[in-house]
C-alpha cells in the first residue's frame, strides 16, 4: 500500500499507509476524521542532509571563515551542508572520497590467501630466537 499524507483538524499532518480509494481516516492521536491531502510525487531527499555530510563539512571547513570565503562552493557548503553541495565542493577543490567515486560504499575484496607454512616458519623462528641460550666463554 502507498503512503499518503492526511491532515487532522487538531493535530496537523501525518502519514499513513492506506488504500488509494480511502479519503478519510481517523487521526491516530484523537480519532477525529482526517482528510487525505493532495501531495506532489515522492522525491527521496532523506540522505541529502544525512549526519555524515555535516560531519564531512565540519572536517573540511572552518565554519566561521568559510561563510566569508570568496569561493561560492565553500560558502554554499558552510551555509547548507547537503550531498550536492559537498560533491560540488570536492570537485571544485580537486578532492575525492576515500572510498569509491561518488560516495558509493567501498568494494570489499576477499583477502589474499595466507601462506600458512610461511607464517608458521616465521613464528617458529621468532620463538627460537627468543628462547635461545647463549654460552659465552
């Protein structure tokens, strides 16, 4: 079922998963009749203001001096740290993400096979060196 916006006369707007034919539902708080609102199509901007973007902006900029910068991309990121402003800043400054391009999660690779025999030999040699006895005359 799709998610629709409804408006309660007392408590304002809320969202509810309902059938598309339903026009009135009771308010989940007071039980009064709430009318379905006509809303624009859904655009996901949830990650545009994600906390990691604000943290990145804080790490990249000094907020007090960045607001007065002569570079528009620096001012934009300082005033409104969003994903698009962060990407514009990184491109203009010649920086890139530490992970894959565009901020995608890193590609995890299977670690190389460990050579167990070489590892055992190395540990054994270190143990022999540590436990050796020297006789000095």
